[in-house]
């Protein structure tokens, strides 16, 4: 079961005060960004936050689960995403701890 577009729009609306939040569809599911950092995956209408120590401290009693078979464990947020202030705080704490993505290498064009 793929994630509904309405669900991802709802989640992004809930965390809009946590910074520049965007999303992108990938393989029938969604990746959520805070600025340029991947902070979450949304799979089967469930929110999976990238694990960080700051996030673990913020959540307290963490539920960990893989967003898809064979994936690393993420923090599964089952219902607290409905609390706009709480989920925005978690996203800010997570994004602050995550490193900036590595710059992509420019592809060299082959000369003929």
C-alpha cells in the first residue's frame, strides 16, 4: 500500500513551522526534507523519522521499525504527528543533529 498524497500533505502542514520542509516521491513512497537534509520517510501512510540521539532524547520511549523490508531502523511516529508543536520540535532537533549532505560530484562530459 503506497502513501496517499493527502497524508503527506497533512504531515508537511503539521511540521511547516520547523523550517523549510519539502517532500519528494520515491518508489511510490515519500522522502521528507528539512532544507537539504533527509529527515524522514513516509511509507504506507506511516511516518519514520531518521534516528538521532537528539530525537531519541526528545521522544523518550522510542518505537523503532524499518520503513520497508531490509531498511535500517527509524523512529516510528504512530500518532504524535497530530501534535503540531511536538512534531515540529522533533523535526528541528533531528535536522539540527544531521550532517549536511555531501555535495554531488559533477559529471564530466565525454569529449568525442
